[in-house]
């Protein structure tokens, strides 16, 4: 069975600073990998996904993520955060050619002025 | 497109009552998913459908929960009887074949 670990429950970052959110997965093969963002009281929005190919993936809102097979990681990054990036971020995995998402526990990002 | 539509957005009910949550997926999407989000357990997949047929209901907690998809544009998740531990936010999501999942805004259920 697949599992996802997001080691950081809460991160506080200053506006304009860089952000990195960690995600590690456990799966027998390379799964499909996703990052979602959830604003308070809202549903989840897909930021980016990795299926195969280039291990550096660009997403919406200036986010990118890098897949590292050797570390079973898919960390999310943004060079310069904006106050509107304050939200909860979820890493998710799915078996190849499947849509059953398994989510990590989430990381809450607070942006201070 | 209006996106995935869920109703009601908020539901407060008493223990023992029947609760029905509704979802309208995005037109043309072949897959529909029901998730539950709680502080203790995070986001859990309950059940998903492909072309209106239930494919995997292994996440449904117990027999009190049932889900149906009578046609391509409508699905329900029913809890009967409801219990306080069912309090959560329930999300519906849909995706087309080979595409990404789009989530609805969720239904916040409170069982007192």
C-alpha cells in the first residue's frame, strides 16, 4: 500500500522569502505524484503533478516540485511567497494509471508580513 | 463550467438522523470520488465511480454509509443513522479519463 509523509505540520515564512515543503512517499514503483493547495473553507486545487519524464515540474502560482527517486521525495518549492500563499498544502500519490489518491497529513503555511 | 457542485454546503443534524450529501460532477468527467476530511484522519478516499459504476468502496467506514450514482451528472452519499463521529467535511471530486481531479467546495457535516 502506498503512503505519504509530510514531516512539517506547520511552517511560517516571511513574505518574499522562499518556501520548501517536504513530501516523502512509500510505494513499490514510481507512483503518480501531486501537490494540492487548500485555502480555508475551500476545496482542493491542483498545483502540479508528476507522471514521468523531467523530474522538475512547473505548476501554477509560481510553484515547482522536484521528484527524486533515490530519496522517494517530491518536495514543493516557491522562490518568493506572497501573503496569498497562506494555506494548507497536501502531497498525494496514486498508483500509475490509477486515480486513487492517498494524501499526506498536510502542511499549513503561514505568511508573515 | 461551474465546477463540481456539492449540496448542502453545511449540514447540522442530530444523532440517528439520515443525512444525504449530493454531488454534481463536471460534465464529461468519467470518474467521481467521495472523500472525507477530519482533523484526526486527514483526507480519506471513501469510494469512487467510473462511468456510474462503483469501482472501489474499500474506504467506506461501515454499513451506515452508502453511495450511489444513478446517472453521469449526479451522486449521493448517504449516512443512516448518523453519529457524532461522522462529523467531517465531505468532498466530491471528478476527473476525466487521463485528466486531473477537480474538487468541489465540500459539505461540512456536524452531527450533534
